[in-house]
């Protein structure tokens, strides 16, 4: 097995785990009257975790070949995460992420 595949799998696994764990951890200090169950929070975070895992796997080969794409990819992930936690749905953040990636890549290529 190539070390690149191992590192990529480890990275995707860690990010996926954090997207499932952090919402549970961050919800502990909230008001007890407004608390949601751990299962509800976990199920809410599965969408973003799976989309991010798929994005990492799909963008890694491009990033390995074209290191200059690191900034557009990072901005795309940032938009995805920020818009997901604002909107609490996965459809619009996924589209916004792809749009932001494309726009930044286009601007960086001088177009």
C-alpha cells in the first residue's frame, strides 16, 4: 500500500470523526432546556461529515498533481462548513462550496 493512500485514509477518517464528535462536545454547555439528544446531534452531523469525506477523496488527486489548487480547495471547504452551520442543510452549502472553488480557481488562473 502506498503511503499516500494511507495518509489520505487517515486524514479522511479523522475529519469524519471530528465532524461527528465536535457537535456533541460543543453542545454540552448549552442550556438544559434547549438541549437536543446526543443521537439527534449525531444524525444532524452525518450529512456534513459524508460530504466533506467525499470532497477530500475527490480533491486529493487534483491537489497532489496541482499544488496551486490548495487555496481554492481550502476556501471551498471553508464555505461548505460555514454555510452548513448557518443554514443547517447540506444542499445549498454543497453548491456554494463548488461555486466558491470554481470562482477562486478562475480568478487565480487570471480569468
